[in-house]
C-alpha cells in the first residue's frame, strides 16, 4: 500500500514588521514538506508537539527554516503540529503549501 499525501494551503498577510502566525496544522508525526510562494521576506515554519509551544523547524542539515525566498523545503522534524510564520517589513501576502505524507498502515 502506498503512503497518503495531503496538501494544505495557507495564505497569510504580513503586518508591517509584526510577526504573523498561520493556523496550526495537525501533521501527526508525519513527513512534512513546505513550498513558499511570495516575495522574499523573514518567514518560515514552526513546529510543536502540543500546539502551544512553538519552535523554528529545521531542514535535514539542522538549519532553521527562516529568512527564505520562494522555494521548497523538507522538515527534519516529524512534528505533531506545524504552522507558517512571517514578520515581513512591508505588508505582503505569502502562501505556504504544506505536503504531509502519512505512512499507510
């Protein structure tokens, strides 16, 4: 049996220098890949085990997934929860596509 892949899209609008968090997405300990669309800015992905305490996600090399331009990243963690975050200087919209792959059991 093959794995089950779900894609969840979120668009968030930055607020002139203030941090803006997207809605938490339940990843359930699965593989998470994320694709960013929009202008380069201080945005990234956060992970959590309880949807209350958040930390920056890291890539397979252990580097934080922050300050990136449009592109694609794989998360090193297998989090229970994931969310987008941005703190862009100007007001812009950013779209995040989260691909969550759950092993078929």
